C-alpha cells in the first residue's frame, strides 16, 4: 500500500511489532476510549472488521445480543477469526513485502474466495446465494457467476481495503509498523484456517450441500495463485492522474453509494428479463470496471484523504439502510450506525485539521500532527 506519490506504507520490514508507547488514560470517557484504541490498534481493526461488513448491514444481527447472547458472542468470535485475521494477515503481507494497493486487491480476492467460496459456499451453492433465484439463473460449472464480481467488490473494498485505510487515518502512528511477530503470524494463519474448516463443516451440515473436491481444489489453487500474484505485483496502481483529486467529494460519495447497488440492479433486471446470463455478467463487470476507471482517473495521488473517507461513507450507506431494514422492529443496530457515522465525521474533521492547522492551535497545542499521507496506489 503506498501512501503518497512515492512513499510506501512499509517503512520498516522488521517482523517485531513496533507499536505506540504507553499513554496515561486521562480525560473523559471518549478520551479514554480513544487512548485505549491507540494503545490497542488490533482492537480498532476488530471494530472495523467484521463490524463494518457483518454487523452494520444486519448480515450478523445485534438482535441476538438480547435474544441469544451465547449465540451472538459465538458468532462474533467466528466472524473475528475470519475477518480480523484476514485483514491482519493482508496488512502484514503488505508491510513485509513493501507492497501497495494492487497487492491488497489480489489478497482481498483470495480472502473472498476463502470465505464465500470454501467456508460459506455462496460462490458455489446456487440455493444459498444472496442473489436468491438469480443464483440459479447465473449458475454454470458449479459457480454463481453473477454473484462472483459482487462478492469480490464487497470483500476487497469493504472487508479489507477500507478498514485498513480508515485504520491508518485514525491511528497514523501505526503506519508502516507491524502488529504481529513471526510466531503470531503463524498463530493467526492457524486460526483463520481452523475457522474456515469449521465454517465449511457447519454450513455443509446445515444446508445439506457440498460443492465437492474438484471445486475445492480450484478454490485453493485460485487462492494460492492470487497470493503469488500479490507478492509480484507492482506497488502503485496504474491510470492515476498525479496531483490532488479532480472529482468532487460529493461525486465520490455517490460513487460509493451506487457502485454495489448498480451491480445488484443489473442482476435483478437481467434475471427478470431472461437475458442470457453471460450478457448480464458482462454488464456487471463492465459497470464495476467503469466505476473503477472513474475512481482511478479522479482520485489523484495527493491530498485525497477526505475524498476517500466520503467514498467509504457512501459504500457503507447502503449497509446502514439494509441493517435498519433487516432488524426492524428491534433496531439495536442503530447504536452501531450512530457510532460509525460519528467516527467517519470525526475522521473527516480530523483530517481537515491536520491538513489546515489553525495558527492558534499550533501555538496552544505544540507540534501539530502532520497530514495523513495520501493514497498513492
């Protein structure tokens, strides 16, 4: 992950974690919470993932916290073993390999296959696909092709890239610093492997479906291939214009709002119109490619932090609406909604403060935290 036109996130390749030093937890509740998260960045990453993907959208429900606390915390542990472990390992790989966003995309795709293909089976099982009847409509050679580009979008961006980006903005002192020792990396790899195996058995037993060893071999081979590709990819993303963003913040927010719903809408319209699935698949891939091209051509290589925050806000706006819909009338998710909205608002204001510090603040508060580096690739 490169931050700025030429400066990579990996400023150190040491395997020993170098984390912020202790800070006395003084002040009010919010200050104490902020201090705690700064001292425990892995906990901060845990709140971002699985929090932003699973719980904000209602895919994993807060209702069980009241109706069945035991199940809620079991599911929370299962989700953390998958999502947080995946994000941690991808972050470690990027730091140790001194790589950028192309590597995050490749490893995020590998993660998507591991979770949605091997464990949850939504890539392979047409009857449990989130696309509903369209899962059968777009099913060929054992794969739900219309769901595949959407699941890549969800996990590459929402499960991996956006949480890592927001973490680096919220805790800039952790940039380029490893969170795990070599031994801890091995433990996290074992944890996510065990969690994947457990979910595979659990899902297979509950839905009475098994995609078979040939597809399992294809999935594992694809994961290995994507990891090798991620190790060899260049640091920077192509097609970017140098300088600050050329698109408005409102434009990036709208892009975040509609890029995923657009793919879903194409699937629904295509299935309802009985178009050939290959045509619908091409339309979905084309829509995502055009959105990605617009993003790359307008995001720039510097001073783009606040544009990326509003893009993230747009991505999760649909999740907030879905979470409210799925949990009606027991809207416990609204507490998470308020927390996420406040966090993004605070982060936006904090990035603005770092970029444009007031003279009075400079005199009163001592050295000003330097602006968060821009995402260069």
